[in-house]
């Protein structure tokens, strides 16, 4: 929420200030990413961005829950 915002548009209070800004899950670019690509980004982070790796903080089921949630934000 603090990075991607309540609707996943990258407009959270911290997300807007990041360089580059947090991703917008409703964007055309984001919608092109497969579930596997999203899982990889969540697990391993995204180089040259503030997106950190979560694989040490979340278990496999939690990561799958995050992927499923991100997919619901593609409006």
C-alpha cells in the first residue's frame, strides 16, 4: 500500500517519491507480465528500482497470494 497504493497504481505515499516510481499494476506494460514473471519479481526484486526481494520474508503460499492480488488490480 505504501508503495503501489490502495489500487495498485503506484501512487502510494512512498511509491510516488521513488526513482523510478513504484509500478502501476493497471498499466499496459504491467498487464503484459505473466504470473510467473510477477512471481519472479516478488521473489527476487527488480534491479535498479526500490522493489526488494521478498523470498526471505514470505513463504511460497504468501507469494502466490501476492501474485493473485496483483492480478486483481489489472483493471
